[in-house]
C-alpha cells in the first residue's frame, strides 16, 4: 500500500467523521436522545459485575421538567451557562491556578461540555476524549439553543445508579414526575451530580444536604431559565458565584 492510498483512506475517514458528527448534532436538534454511550457502557459494566443490565430513562420535554431544576444545575455546575459559548475560560483559569496546590485536581467543564460528553462520547477522561469533547461542544453551541442544550442535558446525564435524566430520578427517588419536583428536591438532585452513583438525592447524606443548602442560596441569585432579557443574563452570570462546592473541592475532574 503506497503513501498516496494511505492518505486517501485517512482523508475519507476524516470526512466521514466530520459529516456524520455534524449530521448527528443536527438530528438531535429535533429528535429526543433515547440512548447514550454512557448508558450502554454502564449496562455492560453492570453485567460484568453480575448486576442487572437495565437502566431507568424516560425522555420528557423541558416544559415538563420543574422550572427549578435548570436553575439548580446552573447554580451548582455552571454559573455562566447563559453567557458563555460552551467554555468558561475564567473558570478554567481559576481551576488551573487552584490545581497547582490541590492534591486532587478539579475540572471546570460547563453544562455544554458535559452534554457533549454524555451524548456523544465515553465517560473515562483522557486528552483524546477532551479533544472530541471540545469539538462536539462547539458543534452543539452552534446548532442548538441554550434551551435545547439544557433539555438534552437534563434528559441524558447520570442522576443515580442506572438512572438517567430528570424524569427517571424523579420517579425512582421521589416517586413523582419531573414537573412536580420541588425547589428543595431539585437542589438535592443538583447536589448529587458530582458523583450520582455515590451521592443519593433521595436518601441524602449530611454532605449532600449541606451542598443542597448552598445550592438553594445560590439559586436565588440565578436568572430565570429560559432567560429572555440578555442584559439581565450578562449582568447576573458574568460573575462566578462561589459556594456550591461543585466548582471547588467536591467537584470531580471531568
């Protein structure tokens, strides 16, 4: 096989990936995400450990999710979600400085980055995955609205052991639908997100309850979602709010 043929194959693979990834992002702009790579990977892991391979997941539109939950996850995970374009460079720089003296490095992934990872990629961190994550983050920020990113995020992220999305965690942990979740329950769910397989929002530990209280205080400072007043968004979100712990010692590296 000569060099020219090798380069042709590489070019074709690159073009196929480029076109197929863009197509997938465009399709998911309109079509619900029923299955993600993470769901399949966790299912295989559970099977190998002798546990059930099933999972709990039910897609619901954003309008059928409690209005408190988007605000809770913004307060907990990504204060500048409404104002950045997928990457929070202020938070990245802050994490970089803090990690110089921390024993356990913390990440600074935005909701957009987490959505890109959960929908298109695998969970284990590496520089290769981070590269793909950045690529898909750019795509979804370009093709999707903030409302669509939040809708898919709240329907696809892991919220408990074999539990994915707001409706599933509402049913499994609180025995109600996602639209009926209270402000306090939404804060508990957000408090568990750094490691939802360990932190149980339905049976919160003292640590989770402490995070819940911090998130509840921060929720009062967050703008309504969806936010229609851009000036209000910029004024409120351009300042990173401290105190949740999700962007400090408790947030795992993503």
